[in-house]
C-alpha cells in the first residue's frame, strides 16, 4: 500500500499536502481501493470557507457514495478540473493527478491533529 511520507492523513482517509499556507487534498490509495471504480466526483464548495471536519464534496463509485471531509479549516481555492471529465483518475493516481481540492489553510494548528504516514499505515492495518 502506497502511503507517501511527505503527506499528512485523516482517519477518514483523506490526505493533505501542505505548501506554506496552501494545501492540496485528496483521498488515499486505501480509500480508492475500498470504494472501487470511481465514476463521479461532486465538489461545489469552491470559494467557500469550511471548518475542519466539514464535508467539501462527495465521491461516487459503482456501489456507493461517500462524503469528502476537510482535514483542516480553510478556504477552497480550486477544484481539480480533471475530475469532471476523468473521475477515474482518483483510482489511477490518488496522490498525483487525482487530487480533489486546493485550499488556503486558516489555522495551521489543525495540522497537529493529523496522522503521519506511519500512524496512518497502522490505522489501515
């Protein structure tokens, strides 16, 4: 299972890649495997400020729909434009081209509550 060391993780299987006060957010390889083939990603929160734990969108696979949660409080700056025409990119490249949103982090202290790669690996067993 691929769990990149340079990312932080949530128990809800989102990852966050921090670059200063901005960050990219997506779902983990484990999450996309559990979901199966992703057929649709709906995110309509661009321009909104969301609290840590808020739902920023949904991801639909062949058999289920799951909410996507904010790992930290922030403003949604951008939604990955590739998701509209090729949602399956989440399955093939969850940590790269399959990112979901770019945010401006509102509270850097929120990052302290996230899991390291090692802790996330323990969580998923």
